[in-house]
């Protein structure tokens, strides 16, 4: 009797092992083409690329107050490539070029930063 149980157990384990090891192809492993996922990328609005005046020796960040909203109302202004330089220690006019490609949309805009002599006013803390 124990021999029959042992043989039956071995047969059952062997059958389960063969069944578990048979591999059906995963859909991603087949050579069938899949449809590409299309993600809509559009720019809804652009703000802050106006020509501005700044006071001499006051730090200037070219992305400060620049907001570009995408289709999900997320600010993507950090994706801008800004070329040009503003020497905020020297009075004069400086041109910056802002370039952004997002989906089928492209922004290529210039703005002038005028550095003027004056007094920097800081709020009291």
C-alpha cells in the first residue's frame, strides 16, 4: 500500500511539474505588431515672456514668473532651453531666446531684459 501511495504521489508531482513548466507565449513576446500609444501633448497657455525692466545688481532668474501650461494644466516651463545672458550688474539691454518643443507644439520666442540703474527695495522681515 505505501508503495502505491508513493508511486501515485510521484506521478502527481511529475504531472504538475510538466504542466507548470509548459510556457504559453506572453503577448509582448510575440512578433505581432502592437498599436503605438499616442499621448496628446499640447501647450494650453504661455505667460511671462514679456520684455521687462530689472534694477541693476538685482538677481535675475530667466524662468521667474514664466508659466507654460500643458494639456493637464501642469507647468512645463522647466523644459525651456534659454539661450543668451543677462549681466544684471551692468546697465544695458539683453536678449534671451526661449525654445521649447512639446509634442507637435514649438515655442521659439525672444524677450528683452533691460537692466536699469536704481535702488533695490527689499521688504523688511
